């Protein structure tokens, strides 16, 4: 990586490979009247222009797979290429295959698609109303799912409550914007019926599954490989139309075909998160303790439903967070719009749920004139209440039961680090100097380590080398280091002795992939279980060969040897050198000899495959506290300090976890202050480059202060919880709160995210004039 | 539609003569014609900095520069930084400080920072952040990159003092 020797999909060149470019819909909603490909086909070097009607029959008959169905969902899935209706700008309509990408793009410009424009749904709230245009011609309603999450007696909670506060909150989260856009290469060997696919993904096994189903192929015919991946953050876990189309091109043309997404395509065709409208009210008693919380969420799903209702469901299940909420009643509506699909992006709906709860906590504090930290303290679930049944159902279909965690301690740790106690004095002093500083708190509990499993094979080869293979696929999370570290613990060898193979369906038969902060929990546990078994087997074989007891043996530096006897290190080490067997020797014995029976009927091979299955998600938690300064003239927000205290159970590698946290925090800063995917009222995207859509830069991110708490999870052998999203989830809420706090002398209320300088100036103006809008 | 020109260019100290399409970007020339795939395209509109290489010592975006513009010039890419397996102090600091995660933006950042450190041997943290603000990294939150650059400046300074 550091020397330019990484191998990303676009770096792979296969012999005779063609390049593809897509013709994409320029319309948010339209009927396709005709497609004229003649001029494009006439370009020298162009080999094919393929529309829906040219696709293989298997692909014409099927639609793209729905990953997570749900009984409440009216699913809408797309064809690999649009058939007669396009439902978002960027939807693939045709593909051009040529000698190289330059020629393919020339020809794309020459494909003429005649559209009959149809009314488009741009806003999900408007789209949910009766009489709104339909996002698809055959829909009766744009609302494709209604789901109720309900705990306790909500009517009783509100009936008896003296204090009820209601807020409408708008939230927008942008896309992943990994630096390496998507890409795929397909190569088909017709004589063997063998399909090889290279794809930049978060898990090749699911891509393979989708291809098996779409093309009606058998398991052994398809190998999917994910090489180095330049960031994923969720959307690279989806299956996309382009993958199916490129496979079809390779099959049709008998040549390998490569497609690499460019950044404009990435803005219009890669899944992103988007709009949520929340209308919520909270009932509290005289002590500011929560009695109930109810409301509605209207969620912008985009044009099709590849992940069902996963995203808004997670949002709804996240709202109660670390607080005791005796009664909860949240009605979710997921609405189809004529925009690219909204699917999980780092945090996956959780940051939005956190913003809702934390805004309400701040509202209660303001109404009661209490310290926001104190209001939270009064409502925390206490460690003694663990395991704690929240009552809501998570998207894994199980009840949300927090396994462990100390939420009050986590908040205290963050507050102490930022010197919360002195903040009001500092704030008063700043105001005397004409500076507006503010502070905000965000608490979150995060379901991590989602099932069903992630397997691992641990194998000692006959040369003594140790290999770990897993279906989990890194995109920069240092999985290889983390997993090697877990395995090395069992073998007593340095981590660089262990080779970790990921991202190849030929290395392990089953896999799910990397998302929802699940790899350390699932794959890590599997590596641990498999490595323990392999190490035990090595001891069993060595004990027979050495004629010693298994319990006297240890694994160290590639040998199984008699463990040092306490008190006599010199003698023991001499003894150990004589009485030991190398892992290579043991692997040879384990492989068996032709014509000889296996020793005591042992399974051949010094290897084990484990598929660790978590009984439920494990819940990590975190507190972010943020101090900002707002320039009231320009609306510019400067983050002065940002502390993140978090608890992801046992830390395997603190440097890796810190790296994950810092990256996640930066993502939250983008979501809070910068990132906005804009569409006009006809659902035309308006922000399709990095000049119009702002990502946080080095000058926007403060030095992030991280505090680790370690409450081991009881749910897996290593006590791990997920960490990959822990920086993002609690951190949008406190940034918004801090800006509002800074502007409190002006009475500004902020019930939206992101909050841009322009919007801050607008809100200041409104407040001065006594307006709301 | 294609029009070609002969160019001669020195890349990482090695001379190449090639006939290239006039519209071929320098980045594509490096990646496709010379097989130097360490230079990555992140946006192809000059915003992200991932494709940064040095032309006659100056950091440039190879997605915005045409290959023909590099005629008679000397280009350095990420592949030209290390000497064999010996990393430069900057590359070493990136490794020590966990300053890369997915690694896709890293080549452009290394090339940008290499130029920056030559011109600014004793930068402050604010200087580094400012110089880095033309490169987008989505994974790291920048902090470890900033620390790695500061550590490199320190290492180089100590090296000079000792010499």
C-alpha cells in the first residue's frame, strides 16, 4: 500500500479484457419509449451495446435480489437494466462494451434514449400524502412499509404525564463516498461453465449468492474474489445492477469485461443514506424522568428496496439508547421516492435515532432548566440492571437486550476528560469577549456483531505455516492484523507468521461479509474457536509422539514442547529443546500416510473450520462530548474539542480500534456540518461532485480524544463488541447540540442535521426577527 | 476520434518513449501504458488528490494533466519513493502511526506530503493540516496522517542535525 503495490480491482488486467461504460437515466421518473444504439455501435472499437432486451433470458426474467425481506414490506426490485420505466437519475439503461473506457464513453454519448417524463417523487413526506405522484407506475401507494415498535402502555404514560414536549426533527445523512469507487471484472470460461468475478465489495459470498440465483448457476461454477478495497462503509455490501450486467457482457462476448465506476456515477448510482422526518414527543415526570416516548418516522427509501426496511428499523430500535424508556410507541413509514436507493452507510440509521433521543434530552433539560448531563444521569439504565431488555425488536428479529455496559461511567469519563465542570464559566467568559462557544453531549448504545455468523478456517500446512481464511472482507479495518493476533495467541507465534486470507469464495465455503461492526465479533470468535481446536490437536498428536502428557505441553515459536517448569528455567529450556515437535512435523503426521490408519481414528489434517454463531447482537456504547465555537457573522462552526468515551468490550488492538473511532468521528462531523446530497423538486441530483458535496478535510477535524472503557461482552469467547461505527453513532447529536448551546443567547433552536453555515445564519436571522420556518 | 503524439518522459528515473492519445490523462498513461497502478483515481475532477504525482518535483493531479503535457518532463510516482524494500522516513512514519486504513488515498497523500516537507522542514500541526486539505481521506479522520507527517519532519530534522 505504502509503496504502490496494493491491488485494487482497477489494477487487475486480464488478457483480452474489454471495458464497459453505462448509459444512465437522465430522468428521475420516465417511460422509455425507445433506445437507438446504431450510432454507438458504429464507433470503431465498440463491440456491443446492450439494453434490457439483449440480456440473457435468465436475467430478463429475474429482478435483483432482495437481501432482507420483511412481512410489512411491499418489495420493489429493479431489473439489471431498465425495462420500460426508469425510477431514478442514474438507473442503468444500457451498457457499451469497447476496447477501452475512452471509446466506451464516446459511444455512451451516442446512445439515444427517448423518454416520456413522468411526475417524480422527490420528498418522502410529500410522497406519503394521498394524491402524491407515484414513484412507480404500478404502485398504489409510495408507502411500502408501515411498522410499529411498541413497548409498555403508551397511552397511560402520556395520560398521567405532567410534562410533554414535542419536536419535529429533520435529518439527512449523505453517502459513503469511499475513495475507491465501485468496480467489477467478470471473466467466463464457456467450455467449463466457470465464472470468475473480481469485485470491490464488503463480502464476496453474498455477491456470489446473488449471481448464482440470477444466472441459475451451481455453486462450483462461480468464484468471486474481492482484492484490496478502497473503503466500503456499507454501500459496498449491496449487490448492484452493474455486477449482473458485466457478468452478462462477459458471457455474451466471451471476453473478460471490466467496469470501474467514475465519481459522477458514484453520486447517482451507489446507494446512500438520506432523509428522515421525525415527529416525536416525550413525557416526563416532575423529576425529568422519562415516562414515555411516541411519534412517527417518515423515511426516504429511494426507488427500490434492496435492503427492505433495515435502515429505518435500526433507527427506530436505536432511539431508546442508554435510557430507561418505560413506554415507547414509534410508527415507521418507509416511502419510495425517485432517488437512488437509501441503504446502510456507516452507522446505518443509528446516528439518526441517537439525534432524536438526545435532542429530546436537551429539550427536557432546557424546559426544566437542568444541566443536560444531569437529565441524562437521571434516566440512565444502571449497570445493575444488565442484561437489560429494552422491549423493542431489533432488525435481527430478536429483542433488544443489552448484554453489558456501564453508561453512567462512560458519560462521566467523557465529561471529566473535557472538563465539563468548568465549561459554563468558560462560556460566560467567551461571551464577554464576543465569542460564542457551546457544548453538547451524545450518548448511544449500538447493536454490533450482527449474525448469523462469519466462519474461519485455521490450518497448519505441512511446511508449518499457519493460514487463517475467512469470508469477512476488510476495507481498511486491519482485519488481517486483528485476526492474525487472535490466532497467534493460541500458537505462541508472532503475528507475521500467520497468513490471513480474506475476500475469496474459493477459500471458505460460507460467508456473510463485513458490515454492522460484526467482523471482530463473528470472524474473531470463529478464529479463536478454530485456533483453540487446532492447537489442542497439535498437542494431542505431539503428546503421543513424545510420550508425554498433553497438559505438560505448550505451543511456542512454531513448536509443541514440554512447558517450562516453574522455578527451574534453565533446566526446563534444555529439556524443552530435546522434547519438542515442530508444527510442520505434526502437520505431516496429521495428514496421514498412504496405507496406514489414522492414529486413534483422528480426523486428518491439522486444521479446523469454525462458524461462530452469536445468540444475539452485542451492545457497545459511547458518549461523545463536543465543544464548538460559532462565528455568528459567517455561521462557521469550529470544533474546539471532541472527546469520545466508548466501550466496545475487550480491545484486541487499541491502535486499530482508535483508527476506526477517529475515522468514524470524522464521518459524523461530515454528517453534522457538511454533507448534503441535494435534489431539486423533480428529484434531479444537484450535488454530484466534491465541489458541491463537501467531505470533511484535515482542516475541519479536530484532534480527537478517545477514552476506552472495557466491559467484556458475555456473548462471545473473547468478550468483544463491534467498534467500526462507534465513532459515528453518538457524535452527530452533540455537535448539533453544541451549536445550539453556543447560539442560546439568540434563542436559536436546531432540529435538523446537517447544519451548514448558511443555515446557521438563516436561523440567527429568523431568531432575531422572531420567525420560525 | 483519436489523435496521437510521441512523447518521451522520465518516470521514477527511467526513460520511456511512447505514442499516446492526446486525450489520455497522465494518470491513465502511468497506470495503463506503464503498468504503474500505485497511482489511483478517486474523483477524476481534481478534488480528492488521490492521483497526485510529482512532475519536475511539483505535486500535480494526474487526472487533470494530459500525458502529452508531461513530454520531456520527469515524473515521480508512489512506486518511485522507496528504494527497493527500504521505505522513506515518510512511508515508515505512515506505517508506524497507522496513518492509512484502506490505503487508496495514501499514494496521493504521500506524494503531496513529500513535496510539502521538502519546502517546509519544520511545519506546525496547522501547517500540515492546511497542506493536507487538498487530499480527501474517508477512513482515518486525518489525525494519524498529521502525526505521521509531523514525526517525519522531526526525524528528518534530527538526521540533518546529526549530519
